[in-house]
């Protein structure tokens, strides 16, 4: 049964900026250093960039890539690219040039906007790009501008803006809420990152969900300690604009800068992985706050110590869990009043669980590994029986871009398979225990073990390699490599690390490379990673920290 | 472009109760007198009623009518009826028997649930009902039960519950978010009320919008001073369950009871027409509150005096505007920080404007009366030029039930025509000034002048009659009738009033009936109501108060 057009508006986060530019025209929308843009400024910039993208030839459905830290124009991109009818590909700024090239080619991006400081990342691969027609180098006025990297044919951001044709008509409405708004690349079990497709509808609903659970309002001042390239900043790019709050930009998460901005702008909200919270807590500038600061944490359960320290400091911790495939957070550890009267340890454990589905999400399930008659079967909600965490609904990705096979596999049985293993507690809260997929989560970012193995194996001295995630105090998890040397070769850890770093983002490099005589294998010759992991995780309560 | 089922969940407020029953099973969901239902209790009751409705023969798409004050089972109906796949028809409890009969027949309701105290309303018409197969009389344990009205064939609510088959499978998900969830009857320009069809999608989105603008949260305690039958309580029936808050029921808005409940349950939120706020403020029990009480007001702009008094008492007033056709509130007078420094009068005027579209709504427009090339044209945003207020999008009704002609007329040019005349201010805020449609809004409820005229004209002594809305201190507006007596008949005001009250709800009866020699008419003989209204409204700033 369809509704008449007058009763049906396609959901899109673009409507949030349309509204806030009307209702809060003079209110600060974005702050960066000494720069402040009101909502009116932001909307005008967004319109100008959208028109400029059209002028470069961008058409409906085209992909436009941004390689940028958390600066105002990165926020602008989250509205300008969809306003131009295109799809935003926000690329992880820590990737190696070859990784960036792969994403640009795989996404088929036609335009790439790159921050001056990151342009050098692109230099080695820019000539090889298959689909990019326009490269734009954006200077950040808050940093001493280095000489622009010599990118052949690149134009400056000002030159891009000059292309905008003021008569080019734009609309804040979309024809189809299920059309893509962005593609976010994430490493999975295979060697190459996969492009996770978000829709306008999913982004709209997840943004409203974030507002509910992290309590964003018109009075919110949000500090960008989470990368905007990570799940579009868990859709907070959009949710803060829906709320009419202020977003404070930040190129780099350093304790001193974070505290300086918290104090200067009376920050009320920030998001991040537990490592970010630890960095903030341990900064020499850390001090007691006289107002609540809502800190939404995901990527790993915050440790009881971190939770206690954060709360002493005046942080209100909101613990959420999700994946790139679920627009960032999908579950939230919603606090129960009864927990307050429990002993600290017990309370901390309850709060470290991944929790319940957010208000916009379908119920989360924990299911048995095998389908029964094509149907997923829940494990008992006993807090003991392990199963895989699965999700579905409006805030599950539409698909992996150009990878129908991986999409079909991820959606087996009609639910998205997280690859995370956990238990369902009798109170309906899920808790992560292990990972079914061979993925390491380090500081909130996925690392594919296969990807790291391939990089190591490409060294001539390596005969065999196996990479597993090991617990890491700071990053949750980090890769560790077990290497068997090729006969007659002497492979040193330092040389191998250097080799890997030339191919992969630095955060993906193993913390340790251990040369071994042989790898544990099954009778059929398959490496038993399980055995390697067990040794490394002995003494840990679960087999997952990332 | 469609999304796979795993990435697309149909929006429905049912999901809110599914979630809150999981996350807050032991938290109070509904309070009524000494009765408290937790979210677990509420969900169980909802399931039982849905199954019982099935047992009476209710099938997908059937209409189920409720004639009830604000009691827990009225809230249950907002979930149980859609959970049974049916459509809720919540009927205004102040209507006359003949009006209730019309709605039951027009909606084609097959089941009617009626409160014991209201059953007598039904007695005169119950035999004539065309489609109702099952009548259920519900006793309220908090009131001394009168002898149940003799309704032939009626069963008690307990007997209904007993019908529920525990094995009847239910799902909290729906197949189509654009399917109807409820039909709310409202008087328009024609003599008979029209059935406004709400969808699951619209109700879901409006509920989330209410949560944003009235700041509902898990800590909210909401008092039911707004009738649940009125636009499904502005969708607050659903929004509070989404938030996981507590709803406090109330059969009747009496100042003493309201204050007793505010104090007893530490109420944080209530909604109502300005008359409700006035009643609460003027109660002898009124006292200063030591916490903010959010009072969301619609139906008429609160007067500067009311605003000032309410704020002194600790009320945080949220002024909203909408119609039954827009799921209740569509715009909100979002406060601007800059207003705080203005003189009281100026600030009060700014706050009395109807405001800007809510976050889930499309932008509101003020348009010229005539379409240009089939397109609506905005009046200048000068705060002076009058036009009609029009709306569109997900929180505009799907249609008038069984009235394609009225629907087409209301949706002319692709927007819903409110029938309200107003101006657009340069800051994007709309302000009501007059009404294009011949409708009176009294205490938040629509009264059709035609309906009142028909009732008066049915008296044998009446030759001609014209009814207009006149300003009323308490109710905003009330009807006033001008009557020309039939020659040789002596029509007295008292006798005419009695005649009208036997046919219409009491609140629709004119405040005054003035017998005149003749009515002002055009050369073609059409009554010039405008002239009658002008006299009555002389001295008023606008021509609208309701």
C-alpha cells in the first residue's frame, strides 16, 4: 500500500541541514581553531561545494572521495556530496598509498578531495588512478601550509569553489531514501577492504538514534575525537546537525589539545574508542569537570578501571557497540537504575556488556552457527552459550559495493552476520566473547589478518606466515605475526616491519613478529590460528578486546 | 532502488514497546490510581488484547473502536489494535450518541470497546450499528462502578481477555509501514466529521519528533492531561514508550487531581490546550515546583499572561501547532537564545508564534490562495502578507477515510491545506492570523459551523441560521449562532440550546444564540459570515484564538 506523495517524504539527513539553516541561521555549527561557521555559513558552503562538484561533471550516483582529517570541509562533504546527488567515500587517513588507490579505483570515485598534509600520501599513486578525473588539494588555514604536493593536474579547493554556478538548482530532498549516501571501506576476512554502502534512510534513522542515546540537543557542543571517516563519524556528522548543536573540529587527538578545546568551548559530548578515552584521562591537563561530559565509547568494552576513572572525572560514559556494516553503533549498554546499588566490580561488568539494540534498530540476536531449515536459531539467553551476534533492519548496510558474493554471505539467513561471537544474558543484554571472523579490531579500526599476512609473505625471505590478534593495553588488540623463514634466508623483525609498513597503514603493522620453526597445522595442512591465539590470550577473560 | 529485506525494517511504533519491554521490563510504564503496570505487564496485556481481538474475528485492516477516557486500557489499545493488524479508531468521549454512531458506521468498526461510564452514551444507538459485531464494556477499577448500561449482547473486558488464545502467534513487525495504524475523526467544513488516516511510518516518525522537541527521556514521567483520543494524544502514547518513560493516567482534568498527581509521581511532562494550562495554574493547589515541568501546549497560542504565569510556576512551555491531519504537532516555537534579552512583551509575542517545522516534518509554507501553473506560490516572508499554511511529508495524514473527494481537495497542489491563514516572518517562523475554513477550534477540538447550523436548523421554529466562532476567554473560541425565526414561531435561546445538546456534543453548543430579523447576505443570497465575525472580533489582534 503506497501513500500519496503529499504524505511521504523520502528520509535523508540533508533535511537536517535544511532545517537547522532555517531555524538556527546565526548559531555556530562548526568551529575550527579561530574559525566559526554558523548554520547559515555551513549551508551556503555545502551548496557551493555541491554546485562545484556538478561543475566538475559529477552526476547522480557518482562517487566522490575525501581524504581528510576532521576539518570543517570534511563535515561539509557529508552534506555537499549527497546534495550533489553523489555518494561520499570518506577514506581512512592512515592508509598507505596503495590502499588509498585500491579504494579510489574500487569505488570508481571520479573526484578526490585531499587535505594538503595528506596529498603526499597520494603522490605515488595519483598517475595510476583509473576513474578519478579531478583531484582537489584542500589547505587548512589553521595549520602552517606545507608546499602543496606535486599532484599532476590537481586544483586547489578555492579553485574548486570558483567553479560553482550559482544558478545550478539544488534540492535538499531525494527521490529515493534507499539510494546510497556513502560508501565506507573496512577490512574484513579477505585481503582487500570492502565498501559498505549506507543509504539516506539508514543514515537518517541512525542519526536520530544517536541523538536519543547520547542525548544530543540544541545545546550540545560536540568535539571530533572520532574520525569522520570512520562510519561517517558514527553518523554524528548528521545527528549533531539534526539537533542543531555545535561541532568542534580537531585534526589530531592529542591530550593537551583535547583538554584545551573542552575548556574553551565548554564541550558537552565526544565519541571515541577506549584508547581515546584513555589518552584524554591520562593527559597532564586532565581535570575535574563541573558539568557532565557525555563520552560515547565503542570499539571495545571500556575496562572497569577506565569506567571508574572516567566517572570520577565527571564523564558520563555511554557504551555502544556496532560495526561499519551497522552505521557504527547498533547496541547500547542502557544503564539500569538497579545497578547503582551493586558492588563496583559487578556493576562494571554489567556496564561493559554490549547491551541492547538502540531505539532505531531491530532487536539484536545471538544465534547458533548453523541454520535450521534455512532459519537462524537463537542460543539460550543464559549468559553462557556462545553464538554469533546478528543484526538486521534500517541501520544495517545495504550491501558491499560491487561484491554480491560477500553481501550474500554476510546476509545468510536474512540477518547480517557480525562475525562477533557472544552470549545473550537473561536480561536481554548481549556480551561479546570472541570473533568468528579473522579480523583484528585495533583502536576501533578493523585490520584483516589476511591483509597483513599477504604483506609479510611478499618479503622474499618469508616461507609461511600466520597473523593473529593479541591483547594490547592501549589499542585493545594488535596483530602479532608468526613467521617461518625461507631456507637460507635470515629474516629479521626490523626488516620485516619496514617491509610491511611500506605496504600497509602503520597501525596495521604487527606489534611483534616472532620467527618460529613451524606453524601448528591440521592434518590437512591448514594453519591452526586458534592454537596461536589461545596461547596469547591465556589469562584473559574473553578472546576479544578490540 | 530497493534495499534487501535485511537492510529494511518497516517503521512502526510497535517496535518501541517490543524494545522497552526487553530493556525496561520492571520499570513502571503506566500508572493509574494505585495500579502500576511495568513495561513487561504492559506488553503482556497488549499481547492478550491483540489475541482476544483476533478471537472476536478481527482481521488485518479491520477497524477497532475505543470510547474511553485516559485509562491504561486506552494506552493498551494504541499497541494492541495494531499488533492485531487492525486500525484503531479512538472516539472523542464528549460526542453525542448520534455522532458516535456515525463514526462507528463510517469507519466500519467491527469491535467497540467502551468505558462503563460512557456506555450509557451508546445505549440509544447500539441497536442501529451497522458493522459493530462485538461490544465490550470496560470497568475502571479506580472508580466506583455504576451499574453497567444495558447494552444488548455486550461482553465485559474480562470476558474479552478470556477469549485470548495464548498460542496465537503475534509479531511486533508490520509488512507495510504505509498501512493505516489509526483513524481519527475531526470536524471540518462539512457537516460530518472526517476520518483522518494515520500510518505506522507517520506515527513512528512523529513520535520520535515529539521526543526531540518535548525532550522525553527514560526519566520522563508524563501526565495524561491531553485526551488520548485526540490525534492519539499527539502520538505521545507511542513516543513515551519509545523513550521508556512512565505514563500517568487521569480520567478527568481537574486542578486538584492534576496537582496531586504532579506531586505524587514527580511528573516531568504534560500536554494540553491552553485551557488546560489555565486550569492547572488557577487551581487552589497550584504551587511552585522545584524541578522543571515541561508543558507542551497547542490548540491556540498561549497568551503572554499565561506564558509569564506558567514560567513563574516553573513550567517550561513548549508551544507547538498542528492539526489532526498532521498527527497533532507539526511546528514548534523553537526558542532562540537572543530572545532572552528582549522586553517581556516582545519576547512573549515571538513565543506565541506557531514557529518552524519539527525535525521530522518537511518545511512549513505560507502560500497564496491560487495555484500558478498548478504550483503553490509562497507569500513573501515579511510577517505581513497573509496566505494559507500548508504542510507535507511523513507526518501528514495519508487520506480521509472513504472520502477521496475531500482528500483530493485537501491535497491540492501536492500539499496539505491546513485552512489556517497566517504570515511567514523573515526569521522563518509562521504565525496564525485567521482561518480560511469555516471551523471553530474550542479547547483544542474542532467544531464545524455547518454541523452546528444543521442541528439548530432542524428545530421547527428556525427559518435561517448562521454560526460563527467568537473569542472565548476560557476555550479560545466558541460558536455563536444568529437565528432568524420562522414566521409565527417564538424561538427561545434555552429551548434551542436544549435542542442542539440533544443532537451534538455539549462543547459544540453555541455560547450564545442571538435571534435577529435577518442575516447579512450577498446580492446572490449567500450569508456573509465574514460580517458577523468581524463584529464579534472587533478589538482582537487576530481573527483566531482556537
